[in-house]
C-alpha cells in the first residue's frame, strides 16, 4: 500500500461538503465586495518567491523547489500573493483598471513540521487589491476579512492590527531593535541569532521562551514611525472604527513575510482547546513587491485565511451545516430488464432537477434498500415486472412510508411538490 505524503491529507467524499460550504461563504462575501476570482498556477518560476529581499524562513527553508525535466528551476507556491503579483504584471492588469481586486482559493506547499493546524499542503482563501494606496482601502480589506468571519458565524476571534510604517520608519526601527537586542545576543535562540542579521523584526514573532523574555522590553515600532506613517495608521484605525470593526492594536505584531509595510493584521481564534496554531489568517500592505517582480511602482494589500484552520474552528464551534446533498430518489430494480428501465428513470428524474441514484448491478432487494438508507434517500421508486408492463412506477416516501403506483410524470409532480412528505 502506498500512503499519502507526510503533511498532506485526503478530503473524503463524506467531508467535501464542508469545503464547499466554506468556499461558498467566501464567494458570497467576495461577490458583495465585487472581488473577482483569479486562478494562478500552483507552480511558478523559482524567482517569483526567492527574491533578494525575501529572507523569511518560509522561503529559505520551507519551499518545495525542483528542477523539471528541462532543467527549469521551479517552486510549488508557498503562498499566493507573489504569484498573483506576477500575473498582475505579466497580464498588465493595471492598464484596464487602476485597482485590481481579486480573490483566490487554492493549495499552497510548505516543507514545515506537520502538526495540528500545520500541513505541508494546505489551502488558503484570500484577496489582493493591487494598484493604489489608500487608508480607506486598508480598512476595507480588514473589513472584508472581518465580514467573512462574521458570515461564518465565528464569534471567538480577535483582530490584531499593527503598522510597520514606510521604509524610513522600518529602517529607524530596525536600527533601534538591533541596538536593543545585540547585548542579549548570546541569550537569543539560534533562529533569532540568524534573524538579528537578516530581519530583526521577525524576532518579535518568536515563540521561544527565552526570546519572549528579552522581547518584553524591546522598543516598539509605534515610537519610530515617520509623521506620515503615523498619520496613515491613525486614518486606517479611524475608518475601521467607522466600519464598526472590533480590533486591538498589537504593537508587537509583525508578519512572517518580509514584504509587508504599513498596515498588518492577523485574525486569531480564542476558542478553548484550539491549540497553538490559532492564527486563522492575516495579511497586510506591501509597497515594494510589484516593483521587485519587475512591475510598475504599484502597491497592494491582501490577506489569506488558512482553510483547514477555519474548518477546525467551525467544527469546534459546531457551526458546520449537515451535508445538504442528500439523495431525493433511489431507484430500485429487480433484474436485467428493470435495471435498464431504472437507468432511464434516473436520467428523467435528473432532467427535472431531482437527484437520483441506483445500484448499477443486479443486486438483492435487501441490499438495494440498505444502500438507499445509507444514502438517506427521501423517496424510493420501485421498478418491478408489473410496473414495467404497465409503464408505471411505485413511489414510496421513506419518512411517512406511504406509497402509490403512478406514472413517472405523476411521481415527478409529487416529488417536486414535496407531497407524500
Ligand atoms: P501566511 O501566508 O503564513 O501568513 O499564512 C496565512 C494563514 O494560512 C495562516 O494564518 C494559517 O491559517 C494558514 N497557514 C499557513 N501555513 C500553514 C500550514 N503549514 N498549514 C495550515 N495552514 C497554514
């Protein structure tokens, strides 16, 4: 037996309706905000993700990089934003409209240590709005994420917001942080030692106990913001207040990737027993990514939610609906001739939008009944020798146990009207 690859999972037929549910809920919110779906490839050229400025662990240690048979260096996408920005530039989406608003739903790949809520292949749903910079837009993007969470009915969540300011602010802050952390160098974790050189802001993200103790008194970005950056952030918060978004400013929030600037945010679950991987999603503004990938100096903002984590939260809060694709009719037959008829009856039912199924072999009555029970069919249609001869069907309501012998047309009418129920 060959098993699935470590860190991946199967969505079995009995579970897939949950995925449809979440995708549908996401699309409903997207359509209200007039975001259009974009589908970009799961593999991109290596350089899309491995840029000089991107030193994050994810890109350095966790990407699936490989050579194809023509020796092209490719990467399975670890996130979707960079691929969308590549598509934005390649297709010159900015020519048609000053602001491109897109959403996506799809898999990503990261070579991480698998654990609850952390996989090597996982799904994200998210948005990108590329082309302009506006505090109103930042507030709108956070509001979309907030609305989605509310649309799912998830209540035990919190929205954390911070700003990383513009390049000047980040450089000032970086210097202050390095000055503060350097005397503690020997006590930092090995990851943080490395980050001190490459991207000291990421140290604020550390979960290491020793690091946390040191970070406690670290300088805060808020005190190193340029006047413009501070003003921009205040404006974002004002628009969020106007939009009735409940949030907290978390001055230590930085995000995993290096391309963020100004507004960053995360939405986390506060559900008891949820586990350590409680960040449902997050995002932020990026000001240099489009240019870095060879495009115009356009800015963007976006977010991504982890679909598995959303599903887990919905499960814990018992907010997932039942599988609503129960079967309307199971058609039961008795021999070769009635199976042939049952096959055409099922076709006719589907023409009338009635879901139907049957057993495709000649099986005992009892086993067909069992199958109809498993499939939770609302009605049974029996095609026996008599029915075949008289061009009739026996229709039975599985709840009331009432049954009638009628023409197929009459049966369709009754099913449509929900009679016999
Ligand atoms: P990121 O792109 O790292 O900011 O991640 C955005 C969201 O995707 C996170 O908040 C998680 O919900 C989800 N996510 C990230 N990495 C993983 C993973 N390895 N497995 C499952 N979900 C993930």
